[in-house]
């Protein structure tokens, strides 16, 4: 029997039964059951910390058999994957929000990394590798030379290389964790169309996303998690899926006013003014910014919009002490005073802070705990004679844990064990503790519900 227009058979290709996974001090999954039909696009949604990524890490072998309780059945057979390789051999591939490509290698080298094509198992067959890579690129509709280095591709094209890398392994289930989080509208639409095409070719896809519009647009079925438990599974072809219904099940109540009305009005005092601002990258050998002019008033939210590569991040970094070493010219004023920051530390002293778009690599120290990350950028505030006052650090961290509603069993918890959304709250708390006059936020809602 067919289910709706997706052509998905009613046969379950995957069943996860009563999956429970615990981390120190927190139960991430509590008796979660999850069923995916063969040949469908199955949406998996929930608030940050609901357990979506943890569930998929259990499925893909990141959290191996023995570290969780419950059963995983793939095409009716019990799976006991003890590592990622075992899961891949079973036909399960996962693509994370943070892409796992080696930027200095070529497209074809990345696609076949770990699954190299050789002459009799001894030497690399580069001609066949390039030929097969070109075939996979055509399958994902990516028109690039297989010999192009990854670093020379846009984020959208890198995402397609990741999918080509997964598909060449004869994947049965393709898991995509926030695949459009860093993509512009055109690249997002292209990726969703690709998922539809793979569905027609018989590939089962599990799509994790906070962009509910995209889930509604492509998913045949949607499962909702809340607080580590399965809430319900809805059939899109029976008219059960809508934005209001998804939000109601995600948060446990109806939300009628997602964007509250703003009563605050900014003052006339200008705190940041940029005039004829330019930035040149010696590394790329080209101009990144040309004659940028803007001003921000006290209490104002100024939006910066543009396509991928338009220069938004480059502008933010050039204003925040220029850590990338651009050659800048023009004038920047803070509260009327001309400034020339040679280092981010100087920007911080002048009251300018920057929240990076890459929280895991550049925003947080993942192996340190919540309190250490929150106080990291303003240690002098809690130090006496160069030594951190532990009691002061605990007090500050608890204040931000409460005010930002950071879901963690303790401020002693390592940040790596928090969900993406709660990691972002810790990152935001770090910069709020600096008490800046100007806070620059670069894609702050990436991967956030």
C-alpha cells in the first residue's frame, strides 16, 4: 500500500523501541519509541534539548550499543552497532549541522574518504575515483569539478558534497540534522528538492529541523519529542500537520503570540557609527567590504541582511578587533570617540562584544563547564589579585542560568553535554556578563527552536 504522494510503503524500515539514554545528571531520552516507514521523508521536531540529536546519535552509533537501553530494529533485524562504522555498514548515514569535510582535500577525496577505490587493494585508482565522484555529483545535481578543493565551495555546495558522500555508500536511511541552518533560501530550496528526488529513488530520509515550514513542506510523517519523550507521530497526508499543531505539541501548550509587540523605543544617542568602512583580505586577495556606512542608537536593534558571502560576518569581525587580520580603512566611533581596535580585547574594553555564528568551534570551550564558559570573557570581574574567586564565579553563573533558562542539571556540567540551544544560551551569557554597550550577534538563531 502507498501512503500519500510520497510513495512511501507502509513497511517499517526502522523501529526504535523504548530507547533510554542518560548523561551525568540528566536523562536525555526516556523510553522513546520511533518508527520510520520505508521510502518516506520523516520529520523529527522538538524544542532545543528535546532529545532529537541524541536519538539520532544512538541510531548512528555515536552512542554505541551498551550505553543506552532499548532496541533498534533495521528491516526487522536487531542492530547492536558498537561504533559509527558498524552503523554505516548497516546502511545508516548521518549528516550533521557542522559539516565533517576536510577542506584542504578535493571533492572526490572527501566523497571516498575511508572507502577508497584501489587497484587490487594496493594503490589508489584515481581515474575511477574521479569518474565515480562525478556520477555522485550529478545525482545530487552539483555542477562542480570533482578536483575542486572543499574550501573553494560555498556552504550550500559543501552540504551537497556531504550528501553525495553518504549516498555513494548505498545508504538505506539518510539522517540530516539541521541541514539548512547555514543555507540561504535558494540553497535550502535546492536541498529540499533533492530530498524529494532521493525519496522517489527509494532512500528513506529523517529530517531534523527547527524550520517548521520546511518540515511541513517535505515530510510525509512527523514525530515530535518533548523533554526526552515521544509526544506523537502525525501523518502529513491525512492533514494532521500544521505549524500551530507542531508548536502546540513541542511546547505543551498553544502559543498565540510568538513575536510579542515591542514597546521599547531607542534613544537618539548614537553608540556606534561606521563611516566609509573598507576591508581587504590579503589571504583571499580581494576586497570584502567597500564604503560601509551605518550607525546604531542606544537601545536599538539594527538588522544586517544579505546572501551568503555578502560580507556580514566579515563586517562584524572587522569591527570587533579584526581577528582575521583584514586590512581596514575608514572611521569607527564608539559614543562619539574615534577608535582603532588592534585586537578583540581592545574592542571589549571599549564596550563592543561579538557572538560568533560558530559556537562549538569559536564560541565555547566544550570540555569546560557552564560556569567557566560564562565567566570566560570577563574574568577580571570575579578575580582578586589575579586569582578567580570561585564563589563569585558560581554566583554569576547561577544568575545567568536562571535568567536565560539554561537547561542543565548543574553549572558544573560540561558544555559538550548540553543541547545546541542551551550551548547557545551559555555563549550568549558569556557576552552579556561583559555588559557591552554594543553586542554584535552573528546568526544567533542557527540551530535554535
